[in-house]
């Protein structure tokens, strides 16, 4: 049985989670902001009720960030 780590995530899970962007960078926990941040692209993903939301559409920042800091995805959809 494992104990909860940062953001209520199992440390073993946090160790294997990776950014869903093509570079698949390591994610670092930001406890104050309740987010996971990619060490490669800089995208930030929310953690809601202990569940990481690793969707590019939910990411904030990163190389595609618009002037407001959010995603500027122009692929439509």
C-alpha cells in the first residue's frame, strides 16, 4: 500500500506520468497551484480532486501559448 505524495498522487504514479505532448517530458508537481508542469515544453496541467488532467486541450502555457498564457490551438475541432 502506497502513501499519497504531492497533490494526493501516488509517488509511483507521479514517477511514470509524462507530458502528452510529443516530447513526453517529465512532469513536476506544483502543490501551491495544484498543477503538473512539463520540464521540457513548459505546459501546465491541472490536478482536480487528485486526478491529473493530462489533455493538451486543458494545458496552459508551453510553446503554443497565446498572449494570455493559454493554448492557442488553431487546429479547430
